[in-house]
């Protein structure tokens, strides 16, 4: 599952589209479009490509940042391009991102894995024998798979166990109770604790006790493992933007307000007042929560000439009737756009913070509840760059077996204590579960939850010093050098993300994702939706992934296209159809 953006400004990329530098023009005048796409992340780019492939070029992408790519971004470090956001292609079979990568020569079909030697050590410098590490890992994977099964099976978990963390810890205690040696039991508990911290980074949460047990299996894992692109994940942006006209993407243009339900008045089109009429149409109408028949189409013959609808906002005022463009989007810089349809790919973290002010009228109650129910956790990366190698060449990763009992790190029963600044200032770094070798002179650490959020408030120099101290303790080597450079991501602090990716916490349902994805119709008579939602948080099987975002963007665009679209495109865009048969297929 995918991650992040730099705390420090990234160097200016050389390629306008592929590396996400500024594209588009400056704001002067409002412009009218058939479709406005909010956000130039993978979901927005996917939607734009699908519109183009089906004859619609009358669209504009409004991107808040000065670059494209959303949570895909890279910077150079140690003569190597490192990914601050999405890291891996998760799965091969049925994964459109993998298919695009293969099609454009970004990944070899024959994947030869690199040697991977993990060293797990305690704070006393004790290295765990690999056989023990393997035994505990296999047991842990078994426990996690049992949690997955509840989503599809009819049987219930043990009484009073509602979260993934509770269930795994229940299984861990049964496993450890069979051991007689206290030292062996304690060591194996430390390994389990480390794996649970790792799981919070995969899932996108603070603690696995937050994740709903019965909903864990709603996420569909594609077969084929995690694939790394040799040129970095950000290389996928090049084929995703190759066909999109540069003038169709306007950067540095944060959206302030989406007036999505407007009606004719004596003075033209005005936003419907929030009241009984709005509530009846937007909340109680079945059309806001069910799939509706699609009539008509957006085709090349139905759009205006793009030369007359260029997103360079410096031309003359539009002569088209405002009635043809019922949706009005106001940006932070005061510029105004009008459209027939909007595809909103704003991340869940931003929706959580701004949905009440972003949409006018406010979103229907069921959609607001879905936004509140779902979790948008924080997962950050710590990159450490060195002048020279210091780890043994054979070692690929150092697992840190913190003695949590010593620090009362899992005092989850006392949430105030666990999240207090005083506690976090003394313990934030104990959430780092490992340092992995990217190159001989580049290490990567992961951190999640409240500890990650606290780390975002610290200077990189402070983080570098603490990581050096950690490595010296666990490797029992006082000569471990201090890194010459430290780069930390800050996804929670980023205005246009406010976190990393979506998960389903205790009490939430897969249905919340489905509700969040439902399009909005301006009236019960409308044949096509006014606002369509896309992004990883709107895919009920592939949430938290880039391929989920890509498929959601394609589905959003499809909802605005006509019946004459090729059937295979419609089927291909529905990832849930894959899940039924993918489960039984394994790749050698």
C-alpha cells in the first residue's frame, strides 16, 4: 500500500509531465468545460486518459500542487532516484499499472529477485537466528490470513475481539503459552511486536487494534508479489501523461468551492440553498446512492473545439450560455471554471478536513458519514544517505526488536498517555521497525501513526541524530557514521493529502467506501451525474493502492460516457469482477 511527499522542497525535475513540474497557464478568466477533473494524481490522469480514448478532449485538470502525480513523487539521493510516495506495484495479475509498465518497457517480465538477508537484533545487540525469525514470520502470516477469512466466512471471531490487532495478539498468546523457556518466549514476543509495527505501515494506521477484523478481507490482494520499477515508481507518470495535452493541466490551482447543484433563476444559474429541497434531492433520492441508467454520450462530435475551450485562462470571456455548464468551481486564486460534470479525486484526508466547505451544497449525510467513518492514516519514510557503506554487503535489512514492555510502548488502554507530546517526544522513534538498504550508501526506515505525525514536527537533523543513535545501539557499533543527508516525508502535514492512504477502522464497513464512491446527481431528472468521485479511497477492493486509484478514475470517466462504449472497457474498469477468480490463481 502506498505512501508519500517530501518535507523539504524537491529539486526541479527536468521533464515537465513525467516528473511533475508545473504545467498549464496563469489564471485570468473563467473557462467552460465539459468535464473538470479535480486533482492530477493517478485517478485524475486515468480519468483524463479514458476520456481522451473515447473521443472527449473537452476537459481540464485542476491540480493544487505545482506538480502532477499526487502521492507519487521522487527525488535524487545518493545518485539514485528514491520514491517518497508509492513504492511498489502490488501484484501482477489483473493490475493495470503493471500492464502499463510492461507495455512501456518500465519493468522486465522476468523478475529476478535480489538476495535478501534480514538481520533481526535486540537493543542488547543479540542477533536472532534466522530459523527463529522464519518460524515466527510464518506463524504471523498464518494468524493474519485467519483474520482475512472472517470477511467471506460465516463463523464469528472469539467474543469481545473486534480488531485485527486483538485477534492476532490472541493467537500470539496461545502460540507463546506453549513455550516453557521465558527468554525464548520474550524474544519471540519482540519479533511479533516488530511484525505488528510493520503491519501498521502496510495497512496505514497507528495500531492494528484500530483495524476492523470483519472487514480486513474486503481488500483484494493481487497475485504476483510486490514489483519495483527499475527507474522508480514515478516513471509510470510518463505514459500516464503522454497523451494529455499540456494545456489541459493547470497546476498551482487549489479548488476552494464546488457549486454542484445549481438551478435557473432570474439572474442565471445560482447554487441551490441548503434546505428541504436540497435535502430531498441530495440525501433521500435513490439517484444519489444507486447506479443509474446512462443515456447520451460525450463524444468528439458532442464537444466544442478545444481551441475555444483552452484552459489558458487568459483569453476572452466564454460566449457559451452558462446554462450549458451548471457546475461552478471556484479556486483559491479567485478564478472560476464552469462545467457539465466534475470528477473529484481529492484524497480522503483532505475530504475529512474540508468536505463541509468544499461542496456547496454540503454532501449528502450518508456521504459525510462515510468520510468520517473511514481512516486515513499516516505512514512516513526516513531516508538516510551516507558517504560510504558501513553495513555488511550481505545484509539487506536490519529489523529493530524494541523491548516495548520496557517503555510501555503499547499502552493503548490509555490513549491520552499514548498520544501526549511528552510521551511521543521520548518514544516516537521506537515505532521505526527496521532500516532497509536501498543501496550500499542509502537506508530507508518506515514509521506510522502518531509517532510519524510527531516526527513530522522535528528537524531532519534531529531525526538523523536519533537514527544514528538507534543503529549504534542495535548494531553494537559506536562507529556507525552519521548520515550526510536525511530526508523525511510529511504526508500528514501536507495540505493537499493530510495523510497517506485509506483503511477500514473498527466500526466502519466496506459499504462506507461504496457510499463514498457514489456519484451525485443535481436533480432526480438528471440522466448523468454532476459529481463523480475517484481515488484509492473510492475502490472497495483495492483501496490504499495506485491500481485502485487508476481503476476508480477510469470508472468515473466511464460513468460520463455513453452506451456505445466497448463492453470490454466497462468490464475492465470494475476491479471487483476480478476478485472472485483471482484468489485461486498463483504465479510460479
